[in-house]
C-alpha cells in the first residue's frame, strides 16, 4: 500500500498545445520542462508527507540549506515511452526506486518507500501525459526524481528536513550528434570515485567531479571521458554518466564488475540479460584499460559501447589517451551494439515482446 498519492489541486496548464507541439518536434535533451512536478517533504517528526503534484516552477530554498553547502543530494534517471496504441509505459521503475534507496542510505538521506516512488512517477506522468512524445524516432519523456537536504543548518550532520521532487523533460538523443560512434578520452589526471566513496550512489557530487575531466576530453576533441580506478589508474570504471561494455570476437560481452565505484546501471543489468539470451557470454570483471587496448588492436575486442538511461546504447568508435589513440573495430557502429539497441528500445516502445515484464503501464 502506498502511503503517498501525490494529489493534484491545480490542473491549469502552463503551455499551450502549439508551443508544446513545437518543443516535442525537436526536444533535444534536458532543456525543456513540462507543466507539472511531483513534490513531497520529509521531516524527522512527520516522515514523508505534503505529497502533491504542483505546477513546474522555482523552488524556495533557504541560503543556509544543507544541500547548498555539503551536497547532500541524490537523483535518478528514467523515461516514459508512448506506445503505438497511445498508452504510456516506463522501464523497470522498481529498479530505480531501489537504487534511490541505496543512494539515500549512502548519502544519509531518508529512504522513500518503493510504492511512494512509483506513485510519484505515475501521478506526474498522468498530469503531464500530453508531454509524452509520439512513438516516432526515439523521443521519450525523461523523468528526473531527486532528493535534497533542505534544512537550514550549517553543522555537518544529516539534514533533518528533506525535499523530494520529480521533474520531467521531453527528450531526444542524449548526444548532440545523435547515435554516432563516440570518441572517448581516457583521463589519468582525474578519478570519478575512490574506495569507500560514493561511486555507486547516484549523487550530484559524482557528476560535479566529472565535469573538469569532461572539459579535458573536449580539449582533446573527444565526446566523452572514461575514468579508470582511482587507486592504480589501471582498470576501467565508467564514463561521466554511463556504464561501458566490450564485445569480443569469441562472443563474450565484458563490462566492469560492480566494485562500489561504478553505478549499478539499470540499462547495464538489462543488457547483460539480453546479451546472454542471444548467446553472448556475460563477463563482469575488472577490465584493465591497457589489456582492452591490446585486444582492440589485435581484433579480439570488436565492439564497444556506452549505456545508460539517457544515452540508451551508444557505440564507441575510438579511445584517446595521452599516449595516442586506438580505434574500436573500423571506428563505426558495431553490428551487435546496434542490434542490442534495437532490441532494448523495441521492448521499451512496445514493438517487441516484453518477456521479462520490465515495462510498467502509467497511462
Ligand atoms: C541517466 O542516464 O539517466 C543519467 O542520469 C545520466 C546523466 C548523464 C544524464
């Protein structure tokens, strides 16, 4: 039973049909926002309460709010997909709900019950239903649940007041160039996460610390940055906001094992399952970057790709590091990579059978 229901008192829309249609025709990623947002508050005394759907708009925050000083914040990324019959679905939402609970535990934030998380998603997507793009191309409604420490207090301890919100943003391809092979810069100057740190939590701080390395990548003409483990700078961790995979000529699919410094990606877990179903052998292990380069040069690794909710599955065409560069296959988009992408999005958009019951209907 869900305790929170996220009722909606104000149903007036912010944007007219024509303006919304123009945005949906070319939404980009993360720049347009819908009419409403979900909101709830937590306090030590009352637990979770004050749940509601309200018009999207600025939030009020004391300048002393703990999140602004100590970064006590977590978030999730999900999508709502329109199917051909007009219905709207989301992908494995209970996985995001549980991961948010794990992130909350790591950041000393209160856990939101899974049912309440699902209620917030459902209520927001129902209120914002006209914002879910038609199933042409690969547009969807990106959902961003997040939680932050809102207590005005400058002492260093877990906040006694927390806000939870879900905002929504119509989305096309994550990368400005669309689904094109990425050039990935491998940094040895910066690390994303250390042992015992917050690497497996989806918290803003991890992404803030990736920014400088992403700029470094840009200076090298790359689209993305890949981090190695912080201790030895040997093993592949992940990209700035995506997990990474390799496919070998002998039909194995490799991805870094979950060591605590890597995000436990929902897309990552789903790919491991889909790949195994088509006869690839999934291998989760520590992947030494030098070894991967050798295997790429020798043709033993034939494809590599990045994956995440926002990025879906995106081929990697080349790695650059301060010693030189190595091409992945012929530098183009790998056949298995594109086929896995087709299968995953086929399930998400209802074009293929949902054999694991991964989809949840929202509207
Ligand atoms: C997602 O894939 O949903 C994320 O949160 C990653 C971010 C880089 C957009």
